[in-house]
């Protein structure tokens, strides 16, 4: 397993307030990877990975060297096109995730076990950096984005997906309403998610250009709230806040289930859970990259448009 270059080559870490317990999150993901039936919980991550890699094909260029941050159990690797990519470096904080067997493809695969949110990688060593549903657990997203910008070659591409905004709001509302009725207050049983506006601003602050963001709601229907909690745990997506509330009691969860059914239940008795996914693509600035012209720099007036695009017969 590749351990990377000396950390002196990476950007120095910036002290910031932490929201998530990174060690707990790594432990949760490692436990999920060790489950004998771990593959049955990969449905959301695998579908998003396939959709994310499809977007690479829309960019008419090759990406010989790709780095994936938070690779998990290698969902992106299985969908990469070997005609576009020759080498992939998978990076993750969980050694158990990296040890899950991969179906080999023609793409050369190496792996790097990360110790923290500092990337011990050479600047300008990647044509494409990709991340699939990993950054919503990163404490210092501004630092991570800046490191990615340094990691890319000029005109390199940063492509990613993450849970954002009002993700799994049905579960959040049901738990909060139950707790409000019982105790008169609420606890944060579900981690907060960044908004698309936040991510767009942070990408711009990190130096990226030509930023595009869009969201998609992926709704999965479950038989009951207990299966929801089991699947979130199997995905490695359980709560990992630094100051977590007490574990949910079974009676509290049962009461929340009744609220969930009342507010969101389908006619067949199933419970919908909506995963809001944010997709983003951003480019590292370079001399050859397209740039937005300054206001007032145009050489023709819109009033002259008819004369520019019409011939003598008036046909466009």
C-alpha cells in the first residue's frame, strides 16, 4: 500500500473548530466494511459513483492520472473508463475499506491510507481529483479544497458528490418532533449538511474557476424505521458529531416511527427517505483555461445583432 510522500510537501494543517469525530467516523466505516453482507448496503454509493463517472465522459479529454479521495470500497474504480484513465490512486481513512477486494480492470491501481485531513501528495500530480460521497464528513472543507487545488495540474478537474442541504430530512424531522414532544427540546441525532451555496463559495475561495453545481434527490423506500437505521449504519453513515447525544432508546425510536408514518408514510406502509446529493465540477485556473471577460469589454452591441447574423434575404 502506497504511503505517500513526506507531509512536509503537503500544505500545513490549519487549526479549525471540528464538527465531527473523525476517529469515530473511521471506526464506523471500518466496521461497515467488515460486515459479511456489506455489499447489500452499497446501493446509493454505487449508483452515485456510476453517475459521477459518466460525467467524466462528457469532458472531451483524457485524464491519465486520477486521485480519488474517500474511495471507500472502490465504487468509482469499477466505473472508470480505461481509455480515458491509466492510473488511479485511491485514498481513504479506513484501512478496512481499502482492503475490500477489488475486481481488477486495465487501470493501474495504487492505494494510500490517510491519517488525517492533510494530503501527503505531490503538488501538480493529478489530472483529475474525484470524490464520491465522502466530503460531508470532512471537518475542514476549506483546507481540503485548497489542497485539492494544489494537487491538480493547471487546467485540471475537480469532480465530486456529497450529501448536502436537506438530506434525509424525513428522519431528522421525525426524531426532532418526537423529542420535542417528550422533553420540550431537541438533540442533534443527525449530522448537519453543507448547502450548495456554501460549497460553491468555498470552491471559489480555494481558487477554482468555471464551477458548476447541481443537486439530485434520490428517494429510497424502506419497510420501517429500524431498517432505515440499520442501512445507514451499514453504509457507514451513522451520526459522528463530536458531541453526540445519548443513544436513541428503543421506545423513542418507536415513537419517532409513528410520527414518520403519519408525516411521510406511503399508502403501502413504506417509509421514504430522501438522499439529497450535490454534484460539483470545478477547474484549476491556467493560462489556457477559458476566462470570463470583464464587464464592458465587448466589441459589438446587441443592437447590431440582426445585422451580424442575417443575410440580405433575412434568413438566419
